[in-house]
C-alpha cells in the first residue's frame, strides 16, 4: 500500500510524461504542416511548368495531341487543375 505522498509523486510523474509526449507530438505536427506547405509550393510550381510545357506539344492533322504520353500528361494535368485544394 502506498501513502498519499507516493501517490501524488507518481501521479505528477505520469502527468509530466503525458505532457512531454503531447509536446513531442505537437512539434512533429508543426513540422509536418511546414513540410506540407513546402510541398504545396513545389506542386504549384510544377503545375505552372506543366501548363507552359503542354503548349509545346505536337498536334496531328486532326488537331489532336499526336503523342500518347503527352495526351495522358495533359489529361492528368487537367484533372489535377480541376481538383479542390482540400
């Protein structure tokens, strides 16, 4: 059986461990949020570059994009541009 002081000390140590764990998780979350912001900036740049480059594709005599891979890339770009930024 433990006395009141031992219980209080153990409770305080448990609370401190919980607080430390919460602080660690909070720091990791802040780092993740910063990384997401960096990636969003890179994605925006990549989309702008892809839009510019998509204007440089070759077209067939029907006015369609001649290269299958280029067609697919333009389709994916259109889909990406249509997505919400949730």
